[in-house]
């Protein structure tokens, strides 16, 4: 199994709050609204320091609009693969969330690790594991590395301090 890890990201909310929001995937639907807002896109592009272009943000926004969320899973259409569901298979309170794909031609798993920091925030790392044969690995390695970083970046943009279900 190939592993792809994000850089360690800092989230300026307490670990318990971040874990609580991530443990119920319905809370991630707030990303749809945020990425659809042109003011948010502009602010996020500015905050990225030029690492993310306007077209990349538009692409992320379009993908998010097609995502479906429930408490334990998120489903999305990936071209040309089709609909893939990522389902939580394990929760370790205030530490880890583990996911596996359903309906995926390539078996994938993902886990989010959280650690508290003394400033009251937390650190997060996203890891993706994929069963890739030699030929697929060469084609998919770079896009998967980029996807892991983009997903981790998106998770840092969630307004954890807000009541996301309201």
C-alpha cells in the first residue's frame, strides 16, 4: 500500500471542538457554502500566497457542490471513475478518524490525526493509503499527493467555532 501524507497543518481551535466537527461529516457541508462565496474564494486565494489559483478554487467549488454528506460518509463524483463514497470506519475520541472507500475501483483508506498544542489549537495530518499497481502508481502518484494537501488545506478552512448545523 502506498501512503501519501499531508504536511502538518495548524488549526486555531481546540482539539475537542475540531474532532467534534470532523466526527460528524454533515458538518463538512459548510464547505459547499464557503467555496461558493466569491469573497471567501478571494480571501482564501490571498491567504494561500499564490499557491492556489482562481481556476483551482473554482474547480474545488464545483466538486464540493456535487458532494453528499451524512453522519458517517461523504459521496462524490470523480471523473472518470464515477460515484465514490468515503465512510468512517473508526473513531478514536479526540485523536483519529479512519475512513475507507466504498464503490472504488482502487481500494483507498484515509485517516486524520489530531494533536493538541499548548496554544489551545491543534495540529492535523491527513494520510491517504492506496492499493496501486505499478502502472497506476506512476500515473496517480502526483495527483494523489496534491489531493491530500488540498483536502488537508480545506479542513483547516472550516469555521470550527461556529454551529455548523444551524
